[in-house]
């Protein structure tokens, strides 16, 4: 199989605390241009995430647009970031955001890709389900904080990639120290053997990487983890 070539725009965006006031329908003002860009350049564009308003609810949403300019997937963040680290980090996303309830995948000619957003990466069951669904790439737009980023950002990517023998692609906004929420940055690509093959620092930049689907197959042949799952003893399943 061929190797998709991905790049990630590493940009500063709106803070989670402004989600309710800046929420919009999908498709909408911020997402329609993504479809136009996808059609203009004949590529897939993953735009995420942004606050989506539907009725009286607001979701943290990632959209995917195909080469024909159509929306091919929409994912709403399942796990909301409600954490309490006194003196360091106190956030309650559920105060203004509703959780999504479904996993979302989309197909490239070369592979199937699973979507998550930020805190979703902390939940290994979700990545395992994507692997069981046939995904060879799991993509997480996110914005880890200056508290969680240094210790968790890269480690979680490597764990999710190694445990499920997939490429993990993360896209973070760049660091803006004048913002109310300062992001860690460091957009990256990790291969199925847990190696970081492309990354950056905290500044605005573009990260490039070649994803080799044959390498995914090779790793899964060498270490057939997904075939050795003991479904008779334990099981991870979607509902």
C-alpha cells in the first residue's frame, strides 16, 4: 500500500473557556472554508477542534473534509476534561460542553483513520477499539496544558501507538503565553513501534511525516498483539 503524507498546522486557537460564546453550527463559518480548501487542493483536511452548537448543546467537534469538498466525518469529543489539581490546574469542561457518544472513523485510499480529541488520548480503551475496527492511524487534535504536557503528551502518544500498533498523529495549537490557557504545543507523529518520527517545539510551524502502512503490517506480523487478545478472559467493546 502507499504511504499517505500528512502535515499538521500548529496554530494558536480559541480557549476552551470561550466555547459557549463562540460556538457555531457545523457546517458553518469556520468549517465551510475547510471543505473549500480540501476541494481546491484535492486533499483530505482534518479541522479540529472547534465549538459546535446544536440546539441548546455545545460540543467539542472535529470535522473531516474530502477532496470533493464534502464533509466525510464529524467527531464529537467523548471524554470531557474535568480535572482538579489544586494550585496547578482546575478545569471543568462539562460546565459548558456536552460529550459525544460515538467513535468516528474515515477512510483514505491507504488506510482507515480513527479520531479523538485531546483528553480522549488518556483512555486506552478508545484507541484499542479503533485498532479493532481496522484503523492504522489514530489522530488527536489537542491542547495539553503546561502542567500535563511535559509529562503526559509524548508518553501517551507512544503508549497508544505501541499498545495498538498504529500511527498516532497529534496536532496541538502553538504556545501563546498571553492567552488565558497556555498550550504545551509539540505536534508529533509516533509510529506503531512507539518511536517519535516527527515532532516540533512550541512555536507555530508545520510538521511533516510519511506514514508507511506496510510498516504497520510488518509490526503486527512480528508482534501479533491484536490476534493474541484473550476475548475469552477480557474484552473491550463499543456500545
